[in-house]
């Protein structure tokens, strides 16, 4: 169950932020991987909380999507996202990993951890994600 990159192109935000997506469909798990650069740092020289939030939200949303299809293409929107910032990361690689904790057909509960290369917890989140149906106009994230 090695992570693989999705077959589809990344959206412009992912490209601009410089992070990559990996999925493990068998485990219903998505990863966002980022090599920290000066672009990602706050005024104190550590990973910006907003960047951490993007990684956690994206990994969680794609994880929710993996419950519907193995490529994680089915769109889900974030209904709520609660983040706890635990430690500081200044350099190296970080990885956000989502996992399903509950839900039904259209609503999924997802927990996500952001860890550095030494497996130190940087931030964690819990979120609620709703599947977007064709009749939901403009709701895709």
C-alpha cells in the first residue's frame, strides 16, 4: 500500500503552494506533502498556520473523497475544520495524513495529522465534509 500520486493534474493552488498529493486508496488515506521553503514561513521563521491549515484541509477532503472512488475525484466541501497547532516546523518536509473517523453516505468525519520528517506532530485537525451532488450548484471546492 505505497502512496501514489493521483493520475489527474493538480489544481493551481497545489502547484502554487508547492505541495504534492499522494493517495493510498486501499487504506482510504490521502497525504499532502510539502518541502518547507521561505515561501511557507511566517514572520517568526516557522511554518505559517495558514499553510498548515491548507495541508490539513486538503488531505482531509481528499480522504473523504476516497470513500466514493479510488482516485479521490468525487468533490467534498468542508463544513467545519478545527485545528490544533502543537509544535513549530522551520525546515524539511511535512506530511498531512487524513483518516476517516465516521460519517454516513454524504457526510464524513475526518481526522488529520501534520507531521515532520522525524514523525513529530506539528498540527492536527478534525473536520466534517459533505459530498457535493450534481444539483449542488457551485459548491465544489
